[in-house]
C-alpha cells in the first residue's frame, strides 16, 4: 500500500516506483494499491514520463502479473493515471477507483 498526501511531485512518484521495483518480493507481488488523499498533482513533463516508463519496463519483465490500483477522488490525478494507460505508459493492468473497497475487489478478483 502506498499513501500520497499533499503535493505529489515527479520525485514522489519516481521514488514510489523505484521502491516497488526494488522490493525483495517483487516477483511475487500480485498488486499495489496507491491511495491519494487530499493531494495536489503537480503533473509530469514528457521527459519525466519517459523516465517512469523506463523504470516500469524493467519491472514488467520481472513480474508482468501485478495489478496497480489507484484510489483517489482528485480529477487531475485520475486524468493523469488514465492518460498513462491510454499512452501505454502503464504496462501492468491499471485502474483508478474512488474507494478502497472497489480497489480491493478488483485486485483480488
């Protein structure tokens, strides 16, 4: 479970992605749920999106089965995540939910 509050920057997102990829049990992970509570998404540049995609590529090869669920009611965060799926930046199964319960139902389903 990852928690984000306040301003969410590229550094925050990159650090989170790196922590997940470097997890000792990464190859056994089934899902990651990221909670965005009272956040302000600062956006990502194209170059920053490429950096995150590069990191995700290395992780995808090791474990393509992980589901990424994001819980937020922030329209900007939702749009950014959904755009990453549309642009094929998110390689793993990825969805945005308004509630933790819906996220759990999806990742465990």
